[in-house]
């Protein structure tokens, strides 16, 4: 759970009511499926995903995939910077630019956590998720939503993936891609394949390996189920707060103000509680907690992929500092470009940047999903633990479906860079850029799949010859 989840779910509820509940459900199920594969890969092969990919790719492709994953981590970090800075501003009235720089020093918090041990860090992460879960369960109970409409939203329709009927600059498809990217998150596969190896087992004992895969999967699914509930609650809160139309600011700032202003809430119970300031304060505290939760996982993942892809190791504090400083730059640019504009325009710019960062995660996902699927489908790599028919079936449906949705949404995503009223020449240029990118993406995906599958067979033959 990180501020990117918050932004995509709340904005989805604000713009499309309960329509995107189905996307939260589908993306959560896909995340469970892929995390299962990642854990199994780590436990069975004793390699994390980055090491396994690097073993099966040439140097050039390995570096390309490493850069792609690093950019995904930075995209997540952008959302963390924005979310944490906004939370500090709301709680302590710290100017936004100063709050952005304060987020850089969270590296020292991370250093302190590293000394307490990994299992305790897991406990802290779970505690933070439970805090967020409690806050939004409380707020949704107070809002008393129309549960019939909520459950109806879990059934996807053709409108769910529409590229038309944009609301506040967002189409249902772009909203869906943002939720998918924020929920599944490509870099989590690398971390999960690494931490699954922390269980001490006898790898020559098939039953112990089976039990380790089962227990790790249950552990992951419980946490992802909690995240699914939180995402649903966030979307419902977005509907409850913005449904009346009196809240003009669509960002976290507007939601915070609405939760402390009874006149802006359409629900009578929420309005009466808002007078005390409890709702808005709990919202800001949970927002800050979600950013710290993601900070831990992002830093650990960065270390895993750097060691796995390019065999380079950096101190965690140095890696965290570099990543955070790079992620701060786009946020400062967004703040600077909107300087002199209204507060709402500034807030909308930050909100768009946060949502766009999550859409990028959706585009980065197939570059992790395809190698993971190819390797866990392989008997050469997994032996008796290769994916069964239905796991393979749903895995391929997931990755092919996501690639299709990404490519379908790419022309509109490129066109957005030219503003709300592009000229005919700008539209032509945007289409040319988009279709060039589509061709490049398809070539890179094919290259990745082909090379991983080819090297997997070569490794198997090498092992067989050594045994002979």
C-alpha cells in the first residue's frame, strides 16, 4: 500500500463512481497469481527473479530490463514523495517544497529499521497496513454507501476499458491502467522471489519445498487481500466525498479539506463527525504511514535488482538517497511549473503526476511478467514445481490482456503531453510517436521472451551434460 494506490483508487471513485471496483478485484487476483509464481521461483531455484533473468539473458538485454525495473521503482518513489510531502503539509503545515526535501531524510529511518531484522520489518509493514485498514473501514462505515451499487461495480463491462468519456482528463482505461500498475507493481516480484528464500528448508526434501511454497503463498495472499480491501475502501471514500459535487479540488488536499468541512460532505453522518477533525487527521496519518511502508519495500527491491542484474552492491542508505533524489526532481518540476497558478491547479498537477507514475508501472509490468511466466512454466527450471495448466492459462491471459490494454491506451497517453487542445499537427506527431513506441515495445517483449526461453533450454542441456 502506497500513496499511488490511494491516488488511483480515490480518483477512480471520484471520476467513475464504482465502475473500477472490478479492476481492483482483477488486479488483486493477478497480483496473487504472480506473487505465487515469484515465491515458487525463489524457493525452488534459490534465485531471485533478477538473478534468474540475468542468467538467461545477454548483457545488453539484462541492462535494458534493469533500467526498466529501476524506472518502475522511481515511479513508485514519486508517488511516495508526493504522498509523504502532502501528509507533512496537512499535519504540520510545512510548506510543500520543504516537505518534499524532508522526505529525503527518511533514509535514516530506513537505516534504523535495517538494524532490527527482516522479520520485525515485516511486522512493522503489517502494522502500517492494519492502521490504514482501520482508518478507511471506519470512514466507509460512517459514509453508509449504496452496497448494491458497490457490488455491481465488481462486474466489468465494456465501459470499464473505454478510451472515451474522459472525466477530469482521465478515461476509464487510463484509470484502470493506473489501478493495475499501483496494485500489481512489477518490482514486487523481484522482492518476493528474494524474501521467499529466507525460510530455512532442506531443498533436497520435496515435501519441505512444497510446504514452503504453500506457506509463503498464504502469507502473501493474506497481505494482498488486506490491500484489496483497503483499495476498495479508498474508492468508496472517493465516491462518498466527491459525489455531492461540492468538492472542487480532486486531490488529497481536497479530500482532506472535505473530511474536515461538514458543508462539503453529502453524507450526514460523515458531516457530523467531520466537525471534530478526526476524519481528516486520520486520513493524513494513514497517508504518511502508507508512504513509509512503501519506502521499506522499494529500497529492499532496489538492492535485489541491482545485485541480480548488474552484480553491483551499494549500501542501502546510499541507494535510497540516490533513488529519492532522482524521484524528487519531477515533483519539484511539477511544483515549479504551476507556481503562480491557483492552489487547485497546483494540486491537480501533483495528482496527475502521481496517477501517471502508476500508469507507467502498468507499462513496465509485462517486462517482468513474461520472464517470470516463461521460467515458472519451464520443467527445465522448475522440475515438478512447474506451473500447472490453469496457472499457465490465467498467466498468459493476464500478460496478453495487459499488453493489449497498455498498447491501446498508449496513443491517448502520448497525446496528453500536448495539452487539452492539441492542433492537427500535434495529433499526427503524437500518433507517430505512439505507434513507434508500440513497435519498439513489441520488439523488446518478443526479444525478452525469446532470449529467456532459449537460454533456459541451453542451461538445461548444460546441466544434463554435466550429469552425464
